[in-house]
């Protein structure tokens, strides 16, 4: 059984501020919890329903494992349909920004708000060997439960740097800066043979004017459609752009 | 105010069975509701909070518009944080399967379960001019609230055919069949100059054996990573594949 205080702490971790103050975060759901348990990464506490613990009895006697009722799980979960098990983890240590300089391809995100998009983009970066993502401070937090759900294990393998994007771009003088938006040259005709930063803009506002001023090339994914669709989802656009960057 | 019966009906439409029986579905959230209202498409009923109706007073006096309390909205919504307004709509009429024959590029989905992925794929199809998607019967329903949330207006512009995928593929004799999975030739080296069907498999099981037997070419999106990531999200893989199909 969980104490009221435990429930309060776990619920609190749905908020970015509490995650920042505590340096902790939560991972929910059978599949991703299993992936972390298999990877032997450290975890702080595990909360699971009776049925999950019956399936994995090797965890029952561990000191930092707690049985949780369905009712309590619904209270502390950030999902409408919670999924049997959650892990409490320590946030990873910050990476030195100097490491970004040596990367050939860097991804930069300007104001991404949707956690599902952010998680999918982190996973794409992992797939295409992009080790560093730069994010404006107003972008969604990497430890948001829905980001984690989409990013899966990639969260621990990709380094995310939050801060003033213009300042970060200014430091990376040996990279060419590409922006992907709706008003550039076709991305299929572009060549990317240098060290490059690819900037993707937010779902509703695109790339901010301050950031656009720093861009060397603007590229666009042209639509083949005549139905009037006006934009692609930003995670889909990132998938297509990274695929083209990495195959040329 | 909503009657208990209205609440019951709206809640019921969260289930596929009730949607099928009634031929109705629900669209939730300010942005997509606004898109439908602007498009002048028909709708059956509108449910909105007081604050939404104050912002759009032209709807207040319409006979099929109902004010809904936050409490009732939470009860009928499929989202943990409901968003001020919902529309009740009639499902569109089924398209003749014969129309698929004349399409150059057709997308086929084998057992896609995640509604966010399905919605994103519908939007991608719309962007790349793919007018028809074939889906196995066990794929998530196009009128699932979370599919709609991701597909946005593309749902009304892309035709989705549910049924026995093998049977459907057998009818399309003039198309070459491509499967995208983890064990094929690099998609970057493939050529697609014929009428084609592109098959994407489910998140957890890939493409079924029966369907794979019908495939002419298997293509793979190679990873550039050495971190051990084992798969891409299916919507991301569809984005990359459609982009390559349509640019060659």
C-alpha cells in the first residue's frame, strides 16, 4: 500500500517543476518498464499492481518495490488508462555542450509543445545517429510522461540541450544551419555535404524570426496533394528530413 | 444542460461497436472542430462549454447546439483533459473498392493498433496524394477519437478500406507490392516506377506471414545508429517510405 505522502510525491512528478526540483522522473507502462529493467539501468523505486507482481515474482521482495492498487495507480498516473507498472528514475547528468561541436548532424527544435512529437523525434534522432538535440527553453520537457512513452529507450541515448537556441547556434560556427519550413527550396534537390544543424519549428508557430535570421538554407518538403492539406506533422517532417540528410 | 440519455449516447461513441451501429462519431478539441466548422461540412450536433459559446455567440441559438458543463464534458470525453468543444458527425459513405485500381500508389496497413500512428499515417497519405488506404479488419478504427485527433481534416479526404488484406491485394493485379520491414534491401537503393502498393506492418508484430507471401519486393530503412535501437515508429517509417516513393 502507498502512503498519502507517496501518492502526493508521485502525482507531483507529473509537473515539470517538481521533476526539476527532485531530479526524478516516472516511466509508465509494461513495455518501456520492461525495457529499462532488462537494460540493467539504475532505477529508484518500482510501483506495480498485484497482477504484474504475480507475473514477475522476482521483484516482490526487493526493498524498493511497492504494490499499488488500481485506484492509487489511476490517481498517480498521467494516463487515462494506466498500465500496471511504473518506475521512479533519476534524471541523467547533463552533457557538456562542447560535445555538440564534434557532431556532423545536429537537430534543433524551436518550441515543440506536443510530447508525442518530442518523443517520436528523440527516437528518430537515435535511429539516424544524431546524438544531440538543441531545444528552446519553451519546448516540452524530455521527462514529460508522454515524451517518455513515445521516445522509449532512446531518451537515455540522445542528449538534449535546453536553452537559448540563438546563443547555442552562435557557438556552433563550423556547422551550416538548415531550416525546414513551408517556404524553402525542395528538400529533394538540396545537398547536405557539410556539418549541419537541422532546425524544425513548432506545431503552430513554425520557426521564430530570431532563429530564422541565423539560417543558411531553408528547405521544404513539397506536398504531392491537391486536397488543400496545409502542413505535415512536425515529427513526420523530421523523419523525412533526417532520412534525406543521412542518405545523401 | 445534457440529459442522462445524451451523456450515455456520447460516452457510448467512444466504443467502436456503438459508432458502427449508429453511423456517428465524435470530434473533440477546439482546433479540429474549428477546421470542420470552417469547412462547411455537415455536422449533427455541437456540444460546447459556456466559455466557448461566449467566444462564438453565432452558435448559441442554433437548435442542434448544446451547452455542456466541464463535469459532463469530462464524463463524455475520451481525453484526460477535455478541450471545451465537441462535434457529433455522420460517418462518410463507403467508397467503391474499384476506385483503388486507378491509384498509382496505394498504402496498406497490417494490424496498426495505435490510434496516434493511424491518424498520423492518414495525414501523411493526404500530404503525399495517396487517396486510398487498405487496412486489415483488426486495425484501429478510423473514427477512434485519437485517430481523429492526429488525422485532423485528412480523415475526410483519404478513403480507408477495412477488410481481408490478402483478398484486397489479390484484386489489385496491376500493382507491384512492396513491404517495408526490417529485413529487406535498403529503401534508398530501390526504384519505384510502377503502380505500387506499400505495406506497413503493426507496431508489435510487423507484417503477417500470409501478407508477406504476396509481396514482390521487401525494402528496409537502414539505421545510421550504433546505439542498439531496434525499430522505428511505424508512422515515422511510413513518412520516410512515402517521401522516397513520391520523389523518385
